[in-house]
């Protein structure tokens, strides 16, 4: 987490890649309803075992989300948080965010199609706004104090280092290959 900002800036943004980070935020009740609707035979393909555990692990996910937004939001690559309780409206906001990555494209779309590309502030928030909203959650401070990302053991760190020493990243396949 400590290296995310530097990585995004140096390895993505400084390389000229247009980069946006979108977090689709949904409430526990909305997620519960969506998961229940997936019990229908026509929709059960959408669910996985992880989805089935989502409700019982909700507090962990909430705290991980908090930490991710807190540690990885930056001036160079800010988070766009979308209220995805409204799927259609959040989809529109994603399209707007993508189009707005380039002023030239945004102006062309706006002029040719007379489309309003300004953010819908009922759906779209920044990381700071989302964090403040999360703080209003019941028991949030207690949960926050109890939650920590797991620190890797010395043995796990050694395995990672051994792997890195014996492999190199291949840009063409975008995967690690043995040296």
C-alpha cells in the first residue's frame, strides 16, 4: 500500500497512460437484494462462493475499502467513487469519466452530441467524501481500530523475494517468466 502512489505515478501516469480509478460502492442492503435475486435459476451463474460470503464479511470489506481509499487516493490518481446502488446511473458516470480523460475527446463528444459530461454529484463522490460517509456507519470507529491488513511473515517475504530473483516481468505477455 505504501508504494501504490509512486507506482501509479511513475509506472503509469508518467508513461503517458490515461489512468482512472473507479470504485463502485454499494450498500449492504442493495447487495443483499442483488444476491437474493441471483438465486433465480436464470441468474445463478452470476454468483460465486465469494459472493455468498459477502454479507457475513461485510465489515471486513468495508474496512478494507476504507484503507484502500485512504492509502491509495492521490492528487495524481484520485479515486472516483460511484454509488452503484443505481446501476444505470453509475454506468453513465463511468462513461463520462472515461470520455473526460482527454479534453479533446470530451469537447468533441459534447459538441457533436450535445451531451452533458459534468458529473452527477448524486452518484459520484471523491475518496474523501466516501470516507466521511463511511464514518457515519454504525460502529465504524470500533471496526476501524480492530482491523489491520495482515503483515506477511518473514518466510512469506523470503518466498516473494526468491520469486522476484528468479523471474522477470515480460511486457509482451504481461506476466512473469522464469529467468
